[in-house]
C-alpha cells in the first residue's frame, strides 16, 4: 500500500526479526503522516533514503531492545539513512532550516531518528546519541 509518492506501508513495517509486525489501524494512519509530513519532505530535498525501522509491534520492539514508550510502537517514528547526502548535513537541515514539525530528531550512529510531534512531551527536541549517552544537539554540521 502506497503511503506517499515514495514510501509504502510495507517499507515502514519491514522487520528482520522474523516476527509479525502488523500495525493497528491507528498506527497505520500515523505512518501515513510520517510518510507525508516527515519522510517525503526529507526525500524531496535530499534524494533517496533507506528506512531502517518504522512501526514496531510490541514483540518487535522488545526484540530490538526498544523502549516501551518508543514512538515506533505507535507508528509515530522512523529511523532512516540518507543515501545521496551526508547524514550530518541532512540532520542539521532537519532541525535548523527545514521548517518541518517534529517531536524528536536524534542523530544516532549510522542513522537519523525522527518522530511526529508529540501531544504530551517536548517537541523540536534535537539530540545526538553516541551509543551510550543522549545529549542535546548543539548545532553545526
């Protein structure tokens, strides 16, 4: 099922865990927003991107060591890798210049995490993660 010009439901629910990963109707609707208001805008500016992780069922989330409150569980977050641009440049643009509304953007080792705006919780939260510690993003490429 196509969610946006360049992203499908299958792409945003794929998992290598071997576990079932079917989103609820509510999570599927949120993935539609993720595809159109986050991923598609990033792709339109920076070219092809590969989705590492989108929706995660509770079982998939537990298998990969995700937080029980992860926005991935609700179809509200995605981890991606830009294939045609420098990851740090894409991240800088996302948090400083894009005008895209997001809940969290995290520059992680090997990918970028971005989520929908949160109803309860901070928004426009830009962080870096070195594999051990989350820190506020201080800007710069």
